[in-house]
C-alpha cells in the first residue's frame, strides 16, 4: 500500500468535505461528518497557588484525629466513624490530586522536551532501536510495528517503484513462511487483513504493522518470527515476484487518475531539482514490469539495516517479557537468536538526506484536467523543518497553530457571507518530507471565480500580516487548543495502542517530540499563557513574504478559457501586488446573547425500568419520549447519543423529496436559535460538543457527543435543533452553489458515471433512487426545505433517545427532564412508508465508458427479497467475508489481476427484508472478461459448500472484533438504536458471540443459495473512453 503523509494528503483533499456534498441519502447518518464545535475548555486552568498540599494534609490529619478520639469515647461507633473519616480523607486526597493537576508548571525555554516516561527505549548491539509501552486498550491485544527509515526517495533510477514492491514481497514469502502463510495465519487468529495487518511505503519511510492477542505465548512467538523475517528474511522467490508484479501494476493502475496527474505536476514545483521530485512511491511502470528479483533484493539489503529500523511494541503485556522477545528475535548472538548475516551488522549505514531548494520569486502554475472534480487554489510556502527539540521549539509550534486557527476562523466567516468569494477554505502548516515543512492556504472556487477567490484569500492573509489579530481571537483559540490537550489527558488511560505507537514511530522517523500525555498537558498549560499577540502577529507577518512560495490552481479545463498563460500572468500579478493591498483591520464582533434565552419548564420521568441484559436504564418521559441510558468507563471524557423518530423522507411528497434530502445539511450549516454558524462557534468556545440533526429515508433525529462537563450544552443544542432551527439564506445560496459546482463536473468523473448507472439500475429509475445531477439541484427549494424540517421535527413524542458514556446519573436525569421531557409533543405517532424502491428482476449486464486512463472498474450486485432473522443476517455477512477471502486469494494473489477486490453481504429488515451482496474490483480493461470467468468459478465454490477453514477464520475475526466493540461507546449507541428500531430484545446485543459460535457451514451455504442467484443480478463494467 502506498501512503502519503497525512498533511500532504490535506493539500489535495482539505476542501473536499466543504465543497463536495453527498448526492444521496443512502449513507447512514452515523457515517456523515459531524460539525464539530470548536473544542476548548471554559474554565481557567490556572488555580490559585495558595491551595497547597500542606493545607490539605492538615485537614486530613484533623479528620483522622477526630475519628480516633470519637472511637475511644464510643467504641460501638468506632468502626463506622472511622470509615466515614477515611472516606472524607480519600475525597480530600482526590481533591488534592485535582489541584495538583491544575498547578501551573514552569519550564525553561532552552530545556529539552521531556520524553515519555512510560515508554522503554533501547538499542540492540546491532543498532536496531526499540520502543516498548504497556497499554491496556484494547485489552489483551498488542500493536506491533516494524519501522524502516527508508522509502522511495532512496531508490536508484533503475529502482523507481521498488521500495513499494519490496513492501509487497514481505507478505509473499520469507525465510520461515511460505507465500500467503503470514496472512493466512494472522487471519486465523482473528486479525483482519487491512485493519490489523498492513503496511505502507512513503517517500521517506516504510512501515509494517500488525495487531495480535497477547494471551497466547505461541501466537506471540510466531508474531515475532514474522516481524523478524520482515526485517531480515524476505525471500524474493522469483516465481512469487512474478505473481506479485501483477498486483503492484494493478495498484498503480488504480492510483492513476486526476490525483496522480496532479501530484506529477505538483512535485516538480515543490521539490525543484531535489530527488523527491522524481520518486513518487508508486514508481515507473517500466521498472515495475521488468525489475528482476536481484534488484529488489539489492534495495532491501542496502536499506533494511538494523541501524535504520525500529520495533515499536505497545499493548497489554509485560514490558520485560516484550524486551526479551525483541532481543531474542532481532539481536544477533550471543544476545539473541537472529542468526542472519545482516542482523549481525553493527556499523551504521549512512542514510542520505535530500535537500529541497528554495525559490526567490513566487512560482505560479495552472493545472487543468478533464477529470478534475473541483476547482481549488493552493498557496504553499516552503519552510525549513524545525530541528530543535526544546521547549522553545514547542512554543513556536503552538504559536503557529494559534495563528492558523485564527486565520481559519476568519476564512470561514468570510465564506458565510452573502455571495461569498469562495466555496470553502483551509489553512495549516506541517511537515511534508524529512527536509521540508510547508504552510498552505487554500480556497475552493467556482470555475469562473478563480481570481476572485485568490483576491479574497490574499486579502485575509494581508489583513492578518498588516494588522495582526485581536486579543479576543487569541483567547478563544488558546482555550480551544488547550482543550484538545485536556481531553487527551482526561482520556489518557483509554488511548488506543495504535495511536500511541504512532507517536513513537514518528519519533524514530523524524525526531518528532514524544513527551507523553501528562507532560504535554503540563507544557500546554505552561506555554499557552506566555504566547502574546506579538508572537502570533509575527507568524502572520511571515505569511506575506513572497520567497519560497508556490501558487497552484487546479481544476477542469474550463478554468483557463483565456489560456493557461493568461491566467498564470493574472495570478502572478495578484501575488506581486498583494503587499500593496489596502485592507481594514479585522473587527471581532461577538453576540452577548446566551445559547438559550430561557430554560424550559422541566417535564418529568414517569417510569423507570432496569435493562439488566445490557446494564442500562430505560426512562419513559412525561411527553411520551423514551430514553435508554448506559453508563460506561470506556472513555472518561466522552458521552455519545442518538435520537430517532420514525418518518424521515418517506413521509415527504415526491415534490419535496430533494428539499427534504438536504434540509438537515442546510439547518446544520445555518446555526441554531438566534445564532448563525459563526456566532454559534464563538459562543461555544470552551466546550467540546457536537450535535447534528439528520433526516434519512426512514427516520429523523439527532446524533452527537460531548465531554461530560459540557453535557448540559449538548442537551440545550438538542432542544434548540428541535424547537428553534434556523435556515440562513446566505448559507443556502453558498450551499446551492457548492451543489451546482459538484453536479456540473460529475459527468466527467469516471467512477461517478459508473456508480450513478449502477444505482439507477438498482432503483429501476425511481425518483428516490436517481443519481445526483443538475436536475436534482434545480428541485432544491429553500422554503420547502425549511418547512419539511419544521414538520418532521414538530412532534418528537414517538422519539427514542440513547445515551452512552461517562455521564453522572444525577446530571443526566436532570438534563433529560429539563431539555428532553420539555420538548413539545401532541401524541403524534408515525410510521415510515415503503416507497418500493426495489431492484429489477432478471439479469442486467451493461458497460459504460468514461475516463482517459486505461483502467476498468466492475460492480456486480445481487439484490432481492430476503427472509429476515438475526441468524440469517449473520450467515449472509459471513458468506460475504468467506467469498471475499477466496476472491482475494484467487484474483489478486494467484492471478495478479487486481489490487483490491471488495465483497460484501448484508440483510436488512426495514423497510422490508432485502438482501444485497456485491463484488467490486478494478483491473486492466483487457482482462475483465477473464477475471469475471474466474469469479464465476469462485461463486460456484461457495454455492457448492465452500470450506470449513474459511468459516472458522471469519468466525474468529468476528469474535475479536466483537470483543473490541464491547468497549466502544459508539458500538453501544448503534446497537441499542438498532434493537429499538427493530423492536427486538436487548439480549440480542450481548448474545452475538453465541450466534457466531453456533453458525454452521450448512447455514452459510443455505443463505448463499438465497442471496447469490444465477438469474437475478446487475453488473456494470466501466471501460475507458474509446480513442
């Protein structure tokens, strides 16, 4: 797998969420991106210094002394009184701990940043580094990584693409494991290929990672054999190289398209004559097609050296035992048993760095592409990486974060005005490659609005550079930034091992700080108050410098109607004249209106029921609403909720359907109550809360989450979104323009053309299943959207709420009575309506043509009437997983016909019982028919009975996934909601593993006979346009 650094990906995709709007309501509400309110804490973290431990201790001593005295005078009360005093003392201890946590630490600017004290770091005699950290989330699991400080930038000309090819070969035979044996073994113990077992190659690094159970010594031994073989013993068997060559070629084929062409244009601009410019990890096709095994081995043996590698182990294990394992498998004798020659090499191998040249004058480039899905302008400033690792360096980084947060707020605000100059915006800074950091400023525009968007972006940069920021802006963003650190500190005992492992991987690769959560919390609290307006203004002032900058415009061919050179000249002139812009200082205007003008008159809880099966409580409220609440300790700083009421768009007329489809997005983007979106964000500074209304095909409701301390704010937002929604006409205009811009370019997107045709066929052209288009946008009406939302949320009497997380029961009860039981209801009870958007009978086999790359994509869907039961649904799901594994082995591994083949099976119960199974894969257009024939053979394999071993592997994977899910608040919210919707007993949630254990191969085969008929399916193949 190829992976670019996350910030580099932002350069291309930072605006997609803002500019590309979902075109159907098929996506469950839980999959939609939530609007996250600026995250910060409301209280001042600095406590008075005179709240000392000494005073606390004195108080404790007095309480204990008094208890002992009373015990002597009244022996019969001694035990009870002493227990009371001890409880008070423990409470005082807890209070003292809290005060200590809030005490403001002091750091010297020149002081080196502390290193996480919870991690054990060492270096073996051969130079290999290791990081070991005990962590209990997920319980009984370990996240293990092999990190190699070698990526595609180190390739010779004849090796371009081989760093990535080597990564592939690690899974195709090693000294101790035959081809596919590694994947087969890890899947057999419950690991999921992709989620728990994967690797990636970047420009500067290659990383392998896997997650395994820790309660079995034999599994841990085998796992370390795998890791050690990746480091020292990849086989490069010539036959396997030839087979995998096809897979790598197909991965390259899948990656070809607008984004790959964009990066091919971007790299020379950013990297100049540096080697980075010509070392895209996917490489050159001619190299991938012809490189001999010896060339792969040459790259591997040169760069996979102990001094350039690290093992990162984080999980639920004993640290000493893990250190012994690493020594045993990675150190040469006499320390360990890694007897391969290269494991014994102790001398360091020089790892060259490739500097990126600067450019004195700004560079401007207009990149147009017939398949560009949007128009975007990106201004990039090239910077030298931060190499210092002291407190002052961290403070500089925090200062930059604050400055960009304030600029983003200003850009967002300008994008909300009537007739805005752009459709979306983003600004940020971060590492790009080892020798280059970048700052980027980006706006998405209409095809005709490039120059207008550039002008607005430059105005905001110049406004900040010339006049700086305001004290109120800085204070808000300090609070927001501190909140992120506080949340991580609060949840420090529940951070996932994979996240922690990422800290140490980055420390090894780039020297990035790995201070640990506690030290980070101390540093943020100490440093943020010291950052002044002068500091952030200095950052903004540097944004206006012209040197080392690149302005890139990307979009469809229509954006350069006057000719690319003419547009480039106009943009160059804009950049040259930017410093002469006359802009007014920013005026920070905030509303004094509270979130709610008055607190509603509370209702009451009229009935309470213990739900022992899931350790939860169900309340019936005075207005008829039902609430299910489950308290957990999975995350100390998280409460999640969902609310749903039957109806959704199913109760909306066909004429209002499109307006209903986007009504929730329009309301969500407009603010709530008397506050527009900008005012709302400012008002909620200091809170960590998200509440998002939704209207899907069968329900309307809300979803969200909050910190326990912001629980009341979350409840208030729920109340307001139901009783006081707003639709801002300015936001409506911007939203409609975004839709229109996306719809205009949709016919140029090959995959959109494919999936639009598939969906149209599956819905038989039904109005409620038609693809997104300009005709759809024309039907959107602001007044009808507002009216539909108001009607759908007018009566929540049949709604059900689910709350899961670290809430306080008394608070939850109080807020429920105040804000939920007070929602107006009139006894309206609704049911959704089935509009019979049904799949077609018979067989439909079509082709579509779109795109300029020589790549095909095939979608094959089986859909029809099913027979619902939990057991049948499980059998259908398992059948999809078994077939997916079989097709991966045959189509990808044995034939090299595809990079990825996706298979699924699912059974729904509402609006009616319906099965859907599908297969999706990309390939060479010339091999489509061959591969379809092979897939037919494997479909017959599972129809005829499959194999027990495949079933056993899937069942183990489901057990492992279930164990992990049980400690996720989101899982419980989703499952409780599902049970309530279906009217099922709650016991079905916790009995899932029993159903998995009981599932037989005969049941799976019987289900396959119902979901994979030979005479009812839809298949569409995408081919490139004919020349």
